[in-house]
């Protein structure tokens, strides 16, 4: 018999609910999984056989965890064996009745790689140019049709453009090819199961009678087909136990319908509704902030999280001048939390988009703080970043054969591996750097053949034009933008993987931002210097830290997790909420983005920092930003704000800087703001600094390179004049000095490339 004494009253009521449809609206940290597994144990204790219980989860990991928990409650041999994902359950049902769908029971399940190979064959058979209709685009179109239960014939009838006609033609041929291969893809595992139950009443009754109880975890993430499947399997007994949180429905972009939960009572009349509102994760102020923000959503079931753990610390709401300052503040937070006794592994930094990780990674690396990017590769390891850096490396060094091999056919230029091998052999035989073979088209034609030689020469000619531009002094960011435009890289990304192209272009834009930041910090540094800088940034071997690693991840990745300290960065309109989410249905987009913000807030257990920047680079150009509208929805009494002003803190006796106007609340949207005249008034904790060295005899290069820098120091820059040092990060060649210049605003300087001279 399951132990119900450890449950709170609301949990106990949900677990012991009578038969029929039950919806448990379970808030973040309210013990949702415990209620679901205890409900299964309670059902089994009432006399239901394990084979009569079906439980759906969304991941194999969640299914495994549920099986273990239930087994601990009822014993290893008494746990239900129909606990799994929607896809795995669909596969089991289809195996039994494959003949009714024209398949044999040993049908294959094609994964993404299998799909790609089959689609490549289909395109070849149809004589369709794979460059114009790429495999990822085909997969996206076909998956969208399948998840809407649109058959190839219907898709063909509904086409209105030439592109849609071609995709429908591919869809028709792809479905036929799947049948010929006696195979289904992942979308089919649910779609075909739905068709089986709809078209064969006897089969539907068999399973609906077999499963006396159906339980669903994370119900807010179900899509239309999954809802149809659930309804079919509950059609005889009507015993559905669904657990979810409509306030955490954040996957609308991949088909999840929050309406499935909002309209639950309409789909399943006679529903017993329960709310789990006691939170066992977060302190009171964090929950009060989350409640206040999510209350602004109109489409929700409604609940109010609470805890008996006490109010805890106020939320720290901070606005900084730019994204670089925001990243530096993250480092300070890590150091402060360490001084409070927390391991660095207890700190997690969240952001809306993967591209935001670059500056955070750079700042943590400079501070020698171990960190881990969770759910994604580190910025400089992402494919599109490695591609573009390889183009730059090859531009700087025509003998770089590794970079040549990476990009010579990326994007596609019909230069295959055999041609590349002959090209390298040609370079070796004639002792000419591979990039310099542009000057010897005769050798290319002789060793590679006429057609292949011309294609390679065209690429080398393009490469040579970039090399001349760099030699003529084209700034690094402009050179990078030229390469991106010349190779039509954005078009390539959209053709390569349409569903990830937007995110990958954000990463490309962030690399451009990094190039502009380097150009400014190095006072017009060279291409070789930029590549050296990125090589150092990408090298994590210098980090030595046995105290745990700070985690960095997107909010989507963090869903379902919890952390003692959360630092949410980029709390700005058009970033959170993200501009793309507001394009089609602005109200629905804003509500999903608000739910995403709510998810981020409710990950925090002890302390929560909400950071934003008043300006952020977009393709290298600074643009003013407004604080996220969600910050303004948090009650003032829950927050400790760190404000910005347009003046500067002056050391005693200094007359370099002007007076500061009245500060404003960073959580409230503002009107016009001078983009370069801001700083946050937050004063970091005391730290050890090098003492000011005596004034040097002259302002020469050696003095600039060896001079120590410290906060509050006056320095002079060759282009910007005199300024005040407000922050020093890193050591040795890796040092970055942030300086406020009265006529040029705040600059982040690399002294080894752009000398700074102490002022007497």
C-alpha cells in the first residue's frame, strides 16, 4: 500500500481522486512526479492489474525514472510495463497490427539519418535539384503535414505555390518509398497509431478496454495527434489522469498545444480538477514574483504558488550598459556567491538564445572560472562558427590545408573528396601553398581535369579577393561580412537545415558582433590578431578549477531542473520576449514568452538575478534596448534594483567627468536614452589590486604593456583620449580593461593590441 501520510492535503486528494477524468494542475516544484507515481501505486493497490495501466511520458529518461519510482512503491515485479513515451507506445501497438496498415510486423523504424538517405534517393528519382530543395527542408515540410494529419493527396490539393507543389510531390514519393522499404519514421509512430485506432473500431475497443487507467505526464506539451490518441485509448473506461502545468507550456513552436490543457474539461466532461500550489523548491519572494508575472496571461487555468520556507532574499534586478558589462557582472556574481559559501556548480546562467553564450563564455574564461555549456556546444565549437573562422584562417594563411578541406565545398561547389585529394597532391608535388595555386590554373587543369580545375580555380579566385581585401586594410568585421555575403552563407543555412537556420544565423551575427568588439578593443587590430584572440577564447585548457563548473544553458534546456542560484541574462524586449515569437500572433507569442520567463524564474531555489543591458550589438552595431516588459510586472517590494545613470563616479580631486542626473528604475521602460553615456552604479566587493606604479618617464609601448591596471586609474588611449578604468579582467596577454571615456563612452580595451598609458 502506498504511503500517503507524507503527501500534503492537495497531493493526497489528487492521488486518491475517484475514477473518471482527472486533471492535476501542478505548479513548478510542487511534487508533480511524486503525485503521478503515487497515483499509479494507489491504482494498483485498489486491485487493478499492472497490465491494465498505461502511462505516457515525453522522454525515455522520464519513463525510466517513473518505472523506478513505481517499482520502489509496489515492488519490482508489480510495476506496469506499459510506461513509456508516446512514440514507444505507438510502436508496440503498431507491431501487433502492422498487417492492417500494409506493413509486416518486422517493419523498420527510420531515424533522422535513415530519412535523409531515403529522401536523397527520392529526390534523385524525381530529378529534383537537391541544392534547391534540400533534405532538411523536405523533412520539415513532411513532418508538418504529418503532425497535422494531412495526407499526401490532400497536401497536393492544397498547394498554392510552385515550392509547395514540389514538396507535396516529394511527400507523395517519400511515403510510397517508406512502404516499399517496409518502414515508418518517427512521425508515423503516432500518426499511424491514430489511423489504426480510428479506422479499426475493434482494435480501438481492444486497447481502450485493456487499459482501465491512462496517465499522462506533462500534458501541456501534447500536440493535436497525441490528444486524439489519448482520447481513443480512454474511450471505454474514461479513466484519464493528466498532470501538467499550463504556465510551463513553452513548446508551441514544435506543435505543443496549450489549448489541450486549457480545454481539458470540454474534451473530457466530468473532470475532477486539482491544483498543486505548495512549492518545495523556491523561496517566497521568487514565487511571489513568478505569480505576479504569469497572472498577466489571459489563457491559463490559474493557480498561486506558495511556500512555508520563508521569503528569502530579494530578487536582484540589474541593468548594465552593454552585454559585455552584463557578462562581467555574471563573473562578479559567481565570485560573490563563492564568498557566501556556495560551490560554483550551484550557479546556473540562463539565456533565451544560444548566441548569447559567447560573451558569457569569454568572460568566465578570462576569469579562469570553469564552466559548462549544457544542451549545446560551446560557441566557438558550433559548425557555422567553425566554418567562418576556417574561411578567415584560410584568408590569412593560404597554406592552411585543414581549413581548406573544411570550407572548399561548404557551401556546395561540386568539389568532392576525390578532387580535394588531387588538389592537395598538386600543391605538394609542385611545392606551392594550396591557396596560391590560384596563380597556376594550368596546373589545376592538368592535375584535376578541366571541369574540376575550373571549379577549384573559381573558389581560389574568390579566396584571393578576400586576401587582397585584408592586405589592403579592410577591417576584420567588414571582411567577415564580405565573406558571409560572397558565399551566400545565410541562403546556405536555410537550405541546409531550415528549422535551425534562424538560430544558426543568430550565432553568425554574434560572431560578427565579436569581430566589431575586437576591432574597437584593439584599435583596428589585424586579421591575424583576431584569429589569435579567438583561438585563445576557444581554448579551455587554461582553466584549472576543482570547485565545480558554472552551468550555462537556454531556458528551454533548463525546464524541469532546479538550481540554488539562477542568473537570467538578456531580460530585454525583443530578446525576452523574443522578437520572432511576436511576428504571427502577437498576443499568443507574448503569452508563451511570458511562460518561458516564468519557467526561468521558477528554476531558482535561493537567489535570482535578472540582468539586462541598455544596449546590445546587432551585426556589430550598438542598438538601444528596453528592459523586458516582464520585469515591469514584478512588484517593486520584491526587488533590489541596481540602476543606471549617465554620469560617472569621480575619484576625489578628479575633474574629468560631469555630474550625474537622477537615476531611473531599470525595470520600467524608458524613452530616449543616450546610448554611450551610461554606467551601472553597482560597486563590486573589494578585491586585491596592484598598486599604482610610479609615473613613467614617457608614454612608450613598453610602459603601456608593462603598466598594471586597476579600477579607478586614469589612463590615456591614442584615439579616445583620457578615461577612467572601471574594470580589469584576465591576466597577462589575456587582460581586458574597461575604460570610461567622457567623449566616447565606455570601451573594452585589449592593451596588448591597443596600448593604454597611465596618466600622472
